[in-house]
C-alpha cells in the first residue's frame, strides 16, 4: 500500500463522526484541562499570596500545603488529558523505523498495557478506599478502628480538612484515564504515537 493510499484511508476514517465513547472522552478531557488550568492558577495565586504575606511579616502557613495539594490534583488531571491526546513524553527512535501497520500494533500493545495498569490501580484503590466496608460500618471512626484504615479521618496539617478530599483525585484519574484508553479502541484511523 502506498503512502497516498494510507493518507486517503486516514482521511476517510477521520471524516467519520467519532463514536459516543470518543465524544465523551473528548468532553471529559476538555473539563480536565480546564480544571487542571484552574488548579495551577490556584497554585500561582497561593504562592503569590504567600510571598506578599511573608513580606508583610504575617505569613499564611496554610498556603504552602494547599498549593502542594492543588499541584497534585492538577498533575493527575493533566496526566489524564495527556492520555486522551496521546501527548505524553515518549522515546520514538525505534518506533519511527516501524511500518505503519507495526506502529498501529505497537500503539495497541501500549494501550493494552495502560488499560491493564488502570485495572490494577482500580483494584488497589477499591481496596484502599473500601467503600463497601465504609458503608457497613456504623461510623467513620468504627471503620477506622475495625480496619486500621484511617484514610477518611487523616487531617491535613494546616488546613484542618480531611486529606481524603484531595485523595479522591486518584479514583477520578483511574476512571478518566481508563475512559480515554477505552475510547481509543473505538477510533479507526487514529495516528499512533
């Protein structure tokens, strides 16, 4: 098959309307990109407030901790967007020498490995968050005493809120990352890597 034939086939495939899963994935990625940008803007504003407050002799110590948590949230959201757009850093020296068919097979193998990673991560998060155990427990305190899992009780150092609110980014990342990978399986003509 010549390059013209491959380009023609790709053009026809891209003209088709993306499937429902691909449209959902793209919409979720747009939301994640917006939220990641808001988190990073929040980090910038917090650090600016911290600099100003320290210069005035009245430091706001909670700004450092909140900035760290917002940076983590922004990083996970950005990582998920990178998965949807296939824009993560990759060394493609070897892949660039492959034929188009081999590149597609390689991209499929990478997607399957990523999907496997999200399945394992999802199982680990299910076990760590233990929503069924939490629902069966009389209270969060009794859940923690029975399971020695203090996930839902551990407070932040300076903010005075529970860390679990920030840790919820992990299951969100797991679900959205898996969604982005699964959406690729329905796309035809996607340029791999």
